[in-house]
């Protein structure tokens, strides 16, 4: 909290009645601070939302300097509070040096945003969009710390193709990142029931992205962007087994020959490969924007642990392939008011969209519990998740009001069907299939 207070004081001191400025004509300093509120009819989502929560807070300050005509450096610090994630602790969001050889080729090194989809690189810039939250079907709200930015090197550029063909922008990057043990990704991994007390590392990550800026603008028909991006990495997770997951591994690998079966046994969990493909389209005509994206993920999951009695290592493979998509539109009616509407669907496994296969694995485990107990294995029945915990469908109406050039107010309501992005540990009483949320946010930009 002291660090967060220091960040606030630093921002206020820097602003000092100047809303955007340059220091000695070299360093530009800008940023924003926002405070939000969220309430849901049921199901705690991101925050303790059933009772209503003000734990939606962002404070961001950015420094950039054009050292030379073709060389730029910059850094951004952020303090975020979203429920139990962030807790107002200032972190280095990104920092890099950028050298542009020419319009075709540029080189960037440092900690940079991952170019996934059209909006991942700007997801922390509240002023550039209509909504409070990006569509959760493509921009996973619980994986911010693992998919937002990386320590990497990147090659990028723009190619004008032809007046009648538009231009093409590209980016290739390679790097890695570290995850806090109490961060959002580890919390999500524990929530879906694969491992307790997880600690996650990301191996080498690769991102390739391209956007075709079509030539519609040349004919005054608006602007159309078509994009594709690809992400590949390996995730390595250390933690402790749960009874049901250990049983899956034993039943597949050993036919219940192991003598010892203990919940909480040390285990390793690898996701190799972890691949994401995002396809994007955005059309802008005057004050209207229409966009649609699809996120297709492939993740082969391997759980391995060693029986302490037999010293035998068991491995359980669980390929899970999430998919999500959305379509949305926004329209600016006046210089100060904009409305938006979006609908999206997310499924934890595109081969099990109704969730029944996963539910059956829990049911099969519970049927085996008496036999396991008779063998002297101290296991307990697992709570069988509802099928709707494996999908989430979201309809959102958002509004934005630009009070003046420095203040923005947003109001947003959503209707949900399913709870794939709801943390089970935040809802010990269980979750409901159909629910609603309302969120408000005010942002000061300097």
C-alpha cells in the first residue's frame, strides 16, 4: 500500500497542472489513473463482485524519448488492483529501445507487449476504446500476466504494397517472461482443478503477427484491417497433485498398481506446446467501428509425478484446446458520447463444448473411490463441476462519456451464460449458470 501511495504522489507531482508535456524537450511523460466498481447478481468475478467491489484500479505512468530521428526509448510503470491480483504494487509493464532502420525494418529490444490480436498491445490504454473490459472470449481476463508482455527482441516493419493493394505490417519476436506465484495465471491454474499451489515458468516464447491494411481508404470507403497472429511457448508448472488428477494418471499408466496415493504429492505439469492463433478483422467507417476476432488455442498438457513407495513415475496427458470468438461494434454519436455492443463465446475445449467429457472424468473418479479406499488409498470423492463451468457466453453493452479532454466515464453491463472465467476458489458456495454484471469506471488522463 505504501508503494501504491508513493506511485499516486509521484503521478500527481509530475502532472502539477500540466496534462501532457515534455521535459527539456527530450522526455515525454504521460499516463492515467482510473477507479472502477463492479457488481454481479451472483458469482464473484475478477473481484468480490457479489457484494460489489471497488477493487478495480489502475495507475499508469509512461516515459518516452526520441533520442535520435530513428532511435526511441521508453518505459511504463503500472500499479493494478483487480481483486487479489496486483494489489496496487508498482511493476515495470514494459521498457525497450527501438531503432528504426527505415520504414520496412525496425528492431526493438527489452520488455515489450505481445502482438496478439488487434488490441493486446493497447489493452492497458483505457482512452483508446469504448469498453471497460476487452472481450473475454479472445482476451482472457485471467491470463494478463502471462500474455501481456515479454522480455524479448523483435523485428517489425511496414511494407506499402500498392495504391490498390494497401500496405502490410509485420512483427516477429522471441523472448520469455517470469510469473509471480500469487499472480493471475497461477490462480487460474489452481482454479480449474489440475494442481494445487502451482508455480509457473514460461519457456522461450515466439510471436509472429501480420496486419493487412486494405486500400479501402483510397476510395473513401472507410478502412479495413485484416490480421493474423501466432504465439508459441512452453509452460512448466510445479505444484501438488489433487486426488482426481492423480487417479487419471494412475488409471491411464498403471491400472491401479501403485501402493501409495496421496493428495498433495509433489508433481510437475508441462504444457508443450502452448500455441495460440488469433484471426482479426476491423472495419471503420466515419464514427462506427465493427470488429471480430477468433482465438484458437492448442495445449497438450502433461502431468507427471513419482510414487514415493515404488519410485515409479507416472504421466497423464490431457490435450485441451480452447476456442473463443466475438463480434462487436461501437458508434460515436457525439464528441462526448459513444456506445458499444459485443457478443462472444468461449469454450475451454473445442472438442468438448458442452463440458460433458470433463464432467464424466470426475464422475468416473468418484465411482472408483470405494475401490481405491478398499485398497488402502486415502482418497475422497471430488466435487463434480457443472457442465457450464467449461464455457462462457457474454453479451455486453458499453457506454463512454468524454467529460473533457482529461476525464472519461464508462458504464458497462453484461449478461453471462456459463462460468469458464470464474475462479472456483472465489465461489466456495458454487456458481450459477446465468448471471449479470454492471461496472463503472472513471479515468483521469494526463
